[in-house]
C-alpha cells in the first residue's frame, strides 16, 4: 500500500450505524446503497465537487470489530445546505494508506480488499476510512475502487 497525506474535506450523504459482528454490515451496507440509488440521493446533494461516490466508515467504537457508522454520499464544496434526512461528515486530514480494489463489484472485490486490510499489520487510527467510486468504478464488472485507510 502507498501512504499519502490528505487534506480535510466534507461529504454529505446518508448513514447507518452498523457492525461487522454477526454479519450485520453485510446486511446494513448493501441496504444503504440500495436506498441511496433508489431515492436518487446523489441528485439531492447540493454543491458536489464531482460525480464520485464516497463510502465512509467513521465513529468507530473501538476498531473494525465493534460498531461504526457508514456514510454514503458525495464530496461537497460547502456544507451550509444539508438536506433533511442527510448528514455532514468532515474527514480529517492526515496520513492514509491507499489501495485499489480491482474486479467485479458484485463478486465482493471491495469486501475482499477490506478483509486483507483487517488482517494486515497496518497501524490504523480508526478515525475515518473511505472508498471512492469514481469514473473507473462505472463498469461494475471491471471496476477500480480507491480505498483510503487512516494510519499512524
């Protein structure tokens, strides 16, 4: 993995509190994506920087084995307009390890990448980690998703 410093930025979207315990996240996160797409949430987010989607993991109770919040949304230039039912998250800058998950999204390529991250020796901060679904993720059968993990 490559490490890089990131500046602080803002995302507006919808969220769910979940956990990796007992497969809860495997139910909650796909349901969040389904709601995001079905309700056209991206179209309702004001001041977007671009069309990329951000899936953020934040508010960790302890680490990836305990409850955390998942936010699905878009990066924005301003946060003075947060639509009702949505949340604003400010991702703190700092050092992030980056990795690209490549392959078929429907076959769990992103989950497989996270499994490797969980089993790695990365010194994680457990502040906010995120995935970026940009232009290279448009074809779900041959996608590239950038994963950013906050590290020390």
